[in-house]
C-alpha cells in the first residue's frame, strides 16, 4: 500500500518512516512538513534518516500529493490532525491518527469520519499497552468500588499534552468498567486540594528528561495493592504498531476502527 507520513522529521514520524521503508507491503510516496520548513524538497529518506534515499520528496502541500496514497499516517500535532482529517475525508483516503491531546468534540470528528473513510484512531499503538488495557478492565470489573484507582504516567520533558492520551483512555476504560460515563479527575498533593474521594480515578503526570513512556495503574485495597506497569525503552514499539494499523486498513470499508481490531482483542 502507498503511504504518506505526516511530520517525518518528528520523533514518531521519523521512526514510522523508517519502519514503513523497511516493510515489503508498504511504499512511501511522500512526507508532509509544516509550511516553509527548510527541509521541504529534500528526499524523505534523508529527512527521516532511513539510511538511503527513497526517491520521494518531503512537501508542505498535502492536498497536492494526497491522491497518490492509499493511507495517511499522522503522528504530528492535534492542530495538524484536523487539517489532515478534512483532506482525508475530501479525498476518500484511509487515515491512521496517533496524535494525542484532543477534546471530546475533536474525538467525535474522528468517530464521524468513519462514516466516510476507513479511520483508525489509537492513543497508544504498543501491543503490550493494549493488552494491559484488558487487564485493567478485568481488575476494575471484578473489584468495582472496593479499590482506589490511581494512574501515574511519565514522559519526556518535550511532551505537549498532560495527562497522556493513553492514561485518559485507561481512565475511560476503567470508568466504563465501574459503570460510569466519565471518569472523575482527581489530582493530589497540591495546596488546598481535598483528599481522595471514593469512586474517583486519580491522574498524575510526570515530565522529566527523555523518558519515552511509562504508565502505571495502582489499585489500592486494604492491606494490599496491585500495580500494573508498562515501560517503553524507546518509541519503536509505537512506530511498529502504527504501521500495523495502516496495513490493517488496506482495502477496508469506511468505519471507525481501533487498535483492538488490529490486535484481535
Ligand atoms: N499513539 C501512540 O502510540 C503515540 C502517540 N504519540 C503522539 O504523537 C504526537 C507526536 O509526537 P512526537 O513525534 O513526539 O512529536 P514531535 O514534536 O517530535 O513531532 C511532531 C512533528 O509534527 C510536525 N508538524 C507540526 N505541525 C505540522 C504541520 N502543520 N504539518 C506537518 N507536520 C507538522 C513537526 O514538524 P517540525 O519537525 O518541522 O517542527 C514535527 O516533525 C503527539 O501527539 C504524541 O502524543 C507519540 C508516541 C506514541
Ligand atoms: O508523546 C509520547 O511520547 C507518547 N504519547 C502517547 C500518549 O500520550 O499516551 C503514547 C505514548 O505514551 C507515548
């Protein structure tokens, strides 16, 4: 399948380009940069450091190249995501979006896009994180209000959003398992904030150095606690997952897909 990568100089965009370039079932046809970057016009392989030239350019004109692709992979920014989404719908192209930090209204736009194009949104494309989500569902469904739930996530100092998209998704999964529509967000340890209330889910975000990604969910019971943790050592697991999501969309009918479909979870 023919692939366009948005933001090929970014941390994720670069790795996704490298993984896609190494796959026999994918052919990169362009990389998309923000308007006017000095690397526009350069070879995608050079920009994304794939080890050799790919013979396709980085451009800042998605509309001009979009018809040459089957699928777009977008891990860039939440602002760019909406522009990419509109163009994907207008040109009937499959889209994988893994960016985070969206409002409920923006998430609804992704969901609605599934009526017109094959659309896959995944806040986390690691296989192990998505298996961890099943474990969270099991513990919460089993114990309900018997336990206190706290999510601690750690990322690098450059991450723009907090809490992470993954921890918001984990909170939603567990709130749903508790029979609640929305999780209550509780933050502790700051002056003037009240102590923990029963039935809430606490979110804690830590940003330091170049930590790739860590998520721990603490289930606090009486006299015991369970901690379930995922650590990534780098961002490769997310890039591989992103390409698996794109390959999954090949030939699919319009629909709003999730990584659970890709992994059969
Ligand atoms: N779903 C998942 O599993 C994962 C999701 N993420 C999410 O992916 C997103 C990107 O993360 P990360 O790679 O760390 O971020 P970076 O800041 O490293 O990269 C973002 C890239 O987007 C590019 N960009 C910005 N605006 C535009 C635009 N208008 N058009 C085209 N490209 C644009 C930037 O270009 P330039 O370099 O020129 O400034 C940059 O290369 C975040 O939302 C993050 O949370 C991250 C890891 C895993
Ligand atoms: O920005 C990152 O790095 C990551 N972002 C995603 C998120 O917000 O959950 C996924 C992963 O944690 C890495």
